């Protein structure tokens, strides 16, 4: 499995909430295990009456687009609205000071700490950057 940790600002509750985008093997047992873990982590709702959707499973149909989405590292604002009695959300780009704060926070995490990996190895990109010429 490989994926990235990401934070989005949820305007309705004034909070930054984390989520992870993952690519996993197409294995029902693995996916059900992830669902169980997500349900246990996500027991407490921050919003009354809002259904939690901790896992979305998709086939890897467009690898370049889907993999690049994993590594976008661009926090966004999530806004919600109600239309005909149903709650919807949409993401919009952060502006001004919020965007600066988000990028500084992500920079403090460091690239390798934002990547989730299990059963694979990734090169240490910072090793060569710190080498003296």
C-alpha cells in the first residue's frame, strides 16, 4: 500500500481534519480490514446527523491521474451546503493567510512524513540533498 496524509479545513466546524488517500492491492480481505480500522477510529462524529464515509474504493482505471492525486499535497477548504434536504460538500482553494499557514504546516511535516507506505520501500529523497559537494 502507498498513499499520502492530507489535511483539509472544514469551514462548518472550524477544524482541520486529516484523511489518507491509498492505493492498495485489489484484495477484499485487505479492504475490509481497512474499513474496520476506519470505523473504530471514526466512532465519534463531529457533526450531528452527518453520515461518515471513511472509505471510498475505486478501481485503478487512470493510473497517472489517480496516483498524481495521491501526491497533490494541497490542503483545501471544504464547504457544505444543503440542497433539497440533502447535504453536499465541495472543496475550494485556500486563500491568503489560510493558504500560507497550511503550506508552512505541511512543510514542517516534511515530504517523507506525509507518505504512508506499507510493504514497499521508497528512496530517501532528502539524503542526496543534504550531501556536501
